[in-house]
C-alpha cells in the first residue's frame, strides 16, 4: 500500500523544499556498532546466518521508522507501508549481482526467503539487475566483509530522483573485548534529518545488543 504525505501540513516542509533542489542532497553517517551479542548468538545457535540476521534487524528498523519509508516521486513524497531489501551477492568468478528479498517480521521466514533469493541470484545466467532495477520500495545494501571502513560513498545517477536509503556493512573486528562492525547509512536530506538517522542507530544498537527474541533463539 502506498500513500502520499501532505507536504503542506508537514512540519518539515521548509526543510524539504530547501534540500530538494540540491545537486547533492544526500548525507552519510558511518558508525562502529556493537555486534558482540549478535555474532555470539549466530555462532552458537544452529542455522542462523550472521549476515542475514543484521540485514533483518536493519530492515526491521527501517520499517519501524516512517521517514525511512519516504520516497520522492515527481516532487511528491510517497509513504510505503512496507520496505524490502536489495543487497549484493558475490559470485564465484569475483563479480557481484544484485539480489532482492522481502521483509518479513518473522525471522525464520525472512531468512528462508532471503536464502532462496540468494540461490536464485547466484544461479542466474548473465542477468545483473535480476529484473528489479527501478524499484524504490527497498533499501540498497552492500557488504564489504574485507574492510573495517570509516566512511563510504555511493555511485549516483544525478539525473534521477533517487531517494532510496543506502546502507553498507563492513568487516567486524575486536576492540577492547567488544566486537564492532562498520555500518554506513546514506539518506536524502529532503526526507529526513540527522535526528532520524540518530534514532535509526539507537534502535539498531538496541536490537543488536539483545537479538535473541527477535531471531527466535534464546542464548
């Protein structure tokens, strides 16, 4: 289901109009998030994928926070009821392919669906975009498990009205007994502010610190 935001009654209306016309209206925040509990749980519990677990939690937060479900369309603001995910899948020959999978509030169903989507993406012949290019009811994710990065920038088509949030996950590492992982978030400033991204990181951090109930496993 899609609705439209009443921009004239929106408390952010002046901010929206201010940033909407920028050549580069995006801002990016990168933080080192604590994944100690999440990594431990996925290592101890049978059948849990660490990668799919953090995709699930991030997607859950995106669906809980309304500004992350806003999208620009012909100068108007769409509000999606549900946001799914697109991420990158590494192929055996070193190339990557985009893979799309649905959000589900139940992690077991989510993980099963995502694994099927990964298998289909890897098995596809020469298709790169998997027929999903142009969707904006998603978040764009990418995984760089080789680099504990501190900043990220993304390729953009400046001629298009791209407002899909982009999130990148890096290589986790130990720091003083805590396992941390880089998490980068890039969003359109006409649609949200630093406060919204702050709420995002707070909620992601809370779920990462106590993931067992969300994933259906008790440590």
